[in-house]
């Protein structure tokens, strides 16, 4: 695996550890409390983030299992990264895709179990990416629901930016 990919995965893991440490001082009730009707609790936001990563990996694994012809990211990939950045950092609220929305989120969960699942998913992600040839990371493989086709490197950027966006939401939710 490329050094830059390993560094990006390490960064994602540090962000997760920081969030888990930050939330460890809150009670289970506080973490599962919705700030208002129709809003997500901190734990539900975490499950949304976890599901987005889990389903992204499953998508990539399935797509690559067919040995498809893949285009290099190039200008198209750069444009889609710009669209992704705009989407993530826009001061607007967007409805989550159905597979990571309200119906898929648990009404109640524990920080310890969520952390265990998330860390396991991250381990699986790292192990899978480690099996791929380096040139695969520059191909348009991953389909983001709003930004379109992205490279694996861009998918990891999405994980980072998505995490940062929702980390702020979690902080607002527990305060």
C-alpha cells in the first residue's frame, strides 16, 4: 500500500480515537439523547458515519470482484473531489441517502460496542486496501451518492471530511 494511503488511514484512526476519548466522559443516556424530535443522537450520528464507511468498503469490494475496466481519475476525478468538498463543507443540511438514514440507525447503542464495530471495520478496510495494487488507488472506483465516481484516495478523503462534518454535529448534540 502507498505510504500516503497508510498515512491517510492512520489519520482516520487518530480522528476516531480522539472522538471516542472525547465521548467517554458522557453517560450512555447523554449519548443516546436526541437534541430535538427528528434529530439524531450522538450515537446515531456515529452509526451513520460508521455505516457510510462500511457500505463504501462493501461497494468497492463488490465492484472490484468483477474485475471491471476502470478509468483513471484524472480531471473527472478532480472535479468530483471538488463537488464532494463543496457538498461536505456547504453550510446546508442534506438528507442522508436511504442506506445510511434514520431507518438504519439504532434507537439506542453503547459507545463501547459502536467503537468495537467501527475499529473492526477500519481494520477490514486497511487489510483490504493493502491487497490492492497501487495503481488501483488512482482509478474511478467508488461511487459517492452526490459527488459521483471517485478514486480510492478520494474515498478516504470523503471519510475524513464526512467524519469532520459529523464530529461537529456530535459536539453540538452532547452539549
